């Protein structure tokens, strides 16, 4: 009897805690899904969640879990909860008028979300550890690599024909104008990318005397570079023993998900930047697997790391900051080969600075206006003005020197900073640049006075990159209206191609699960999950491979002009198959050397 009493005392608190978890989780889901608390659905949710949470608890109890499993999954779940509540707090407070009741409702919902995420993360961690396996390495034959390369191009061919000579947005047309001499060079677009467009266009136009053929020449080169990078990635993963079904899945993702095909034919710097990011990560991965580096033996890998790293720095303005962010971690991880790796990494940095500095100056490359880097601060101040907060006479005068304060509410858009930046550029950008100290103090004082407005402005301007919701800006088609005479020839005529394109681009809004592939925030959450999983189950030195991709998201949080644009985070999306495969490889104990 005493033994039974001891057992009951042990079971009772656990059961009560499970009931509370299930109740709060049901509360959160009912709130989010707008289910009636007195309806049968809320009761069914509670029962199902109770059963699920119990099974997850039993599953974890019967596993040999790595050290730090529960704290790590708890912290990750807390982070996911903070992201969700931060992004959706305005809709999670119920319909109460009382501030106290709204707060209670929000706290209860946050608690439920935490229990949902905690149990979900733990379940996924355990299940993922079961499927993390490495099969016998089976390198792809030359014939198979050629077929993969050709297969990717074939998948993208319909998008190329539909959008011939390529997708050109206003940004693309601006850069094309620089490449063809209609405008001077500007580092608002990476000069290296502009020069590549110029080279391809010159060759294509020189051979055909046709403007569209010249543009198509660049599009084809981009498709070849992208397909080559992805084919190389699949070949590398096959050598590491990644299961074939995953390689097929990654091929289908890159080849068949529409935005990958459309981006392959879009004249944007973001596309090749993403390819070079992936290439750099792959070179770094192979070098991390080499226990002792020497320039003579590993010359090919070191040169590959050098050129891919340099191209990362050159093909987006934030590429250099991403490189600097991951540099100390790479040097620390490679400290056993510090002299050689340090030489390569510093050489990348010095060459990038040389080109961005003296070389660009010699080519008369115009620097973009300083306001281009101030998206977040400008949005925050504009939010304060739009909310009609009290300002001192001095603050009002200072804002008026940069932009007409009466026009700011009309121009302020919570999810895109371009209107406010344009208002400043056309009014008082020079004055702002010459009085940056005063404007920094203005920004700081307004932030201390109205922190809620600043936080709301930051959330609205960035949440697309850290909260799983459909991207507001996805893809474009054809050549946008312009003033330089370019027209979309539409070689695939009739309504059939148009309807097929429309259907394919509407599917993510109709199909559950598939739609998550169109959410930038979902990829960010996946990267965080994989990093924690890798920390618990894998070889931790490979965590450095995530840092360049994490750096991209961090730079967006500091200066993104748009709240949710797939192209800005495309490096993470394109590289996700590689990151996931590396995590599987590491957790499965992959140690073989790959040349």
C-alpha cells in the first residue's frame, strides 16, 4: 500500500501538469481558430491534445536523450512563442475592452502556444533523430550529374519561354540601364553583377543584333550557373551518403517549386548571390571534413573557398557584412589550420574591400544615398509621427528639415520603407546626412519616449522574415513597364500559359503544407530547429555552416526595405536542402573524407 501511495504521488502532479498543458494549448488554438469555447471542437481539441502530450511525454521518457535536451528544446519553444505572440499579438487579446482582461487573454494564449511548441519540438527532435541516417556513399556518375544538370534546366525551360527574354522588374531595368550605358554605375546594385549583365548582353547582342537575345544571353548564363551549383550540391551530398530519396526530393524542390524556376530566369542580384552562398557553404563543409589542410594537397578546395567567398561579398551589399559576421566563428572552428584558413579568409576580405573601394572609385561607381541603410529607423520615426504623438518644437523642426512632417502619415506604409525614404531623398536627405548626430539623438529620444511605436514599426517592417506567414512579395513575370523601350515579346501566346502560371502561383494559398514552402519565416524557424538539433545530436563544428545564412536574416532585420520579400531571403531558401542534409549527415555520424 505504501508503494502504491508513492506511485500515486509521483503520477498525480504529472497528470495535473498534462491537463494544464492540454487546457492552455486548447485555449490558444481556440483563440487562434476562433472556435467557441462552448462548442464541441474546443473539447475535442482538449482531448486530442491531452492524448498527444501524454504520448510525447512517454516517448521522451523511453528515449536516451542527449544532455541539455530539455533546456534546449524549452528555449527554442520559448523563442517560437515570442515570435508568434510578437507578430500576432493584436489578434490574440480577445474582444475585451478591459486592458487587464486583454492581457490575461494574451498571457493564456502565449502559455498554450508554448506548450504546443514545446511538445511539438520535442516530438520532432526525437523523430528526426530516428530518421537521421547515412547510407553507404554512392557518388553520382558523370552521366547522372549531366542528367541532373539538364533536368533542372528542363524544369525551368517553360518559365524561360513564358517570360522570354527574362523577368525584369524596375530594379532589373535600372541595373540594365547601367549595364548598357544609359545610366552611370551605382553601387545600389552590385557593380560585379552589373558588369556580368553587361558582358552577357554585349555578347548576345553582338551575335544577334537583337536586344531581347542579348538579355536572354544573361538569363541563360544565370540558369547555367544556378543549375551547376545545385547539381554540384546533389553530387556532394551523394558522396556523403545522403539517402537517394532525399536527393530526389531536393531535385524536385529546386526544379519544380515555381518560384525557383521563376527566379532562375529573373535578372536579380539576389539569385546569383544565393547560389554563391550555397557554393561557399559547400566548400567550407568539405574543408571542415579535412583534418589537416595543406595548400599543395587541398589547393582546389581552398581556391573554391576563396572565389565563392569573394563572390558572396561582391554580389549583394549585405554580402560583406554576412562574411564579416561568420568570419571569427570560421577561424575559431578551423583554429588547427588557422594559418592557412586565416590567410584565405583575410585574402577574401582584402580583395572585396579593394574592389568595393579603389576599383569602384576608378570606375566612377556612384554610392547610394545614406538613407538606403535607414529603413528601420525612418519607419520607426514615421510611425511616431503617424500616430500623432506629442513632439517638442525642436523635434518637429528637425523632422521638417528632412521631410515635410505633414506628409509623413500619407507616405508611411508599415511594410515597405521606400515611400518614406523617397520623401526624405526628395526633401532633406543632404541635410540629414550632414547632421547625423542630431538625427541619431532624435531617433534615440523618440524611442525612449515611445518604445511601443518603435517596437510595432520594427515588427511590421520585419516579421515576414521571422514569422511563418505567406510572403507578401513572391515572384514577377515578363518585363515591367519602363521608359527605355523594353517590351515583353510573349513568345508563348494565348491564355493557356497564363492560366497555367496563375494556377501554379495560387496553389500555395490553397494547399496545406505545400504553402509553407512559400513562407520565409518557416525557413527561418526550420533553420533554428535544425541548429538546435545539430547542437544536441550532431558534430557541433558544422554549426558554422548555418552562420552565413543566419547572417542574411540578421542583416534583413537591421535594414530590410520590405517586410516580406522572398528574394531577399532566397539564400536561406536555396540552401535549406544542403543544411538539412548536413544535419542528417552529422547526426548519423558521418565522418568520411570527401575530395
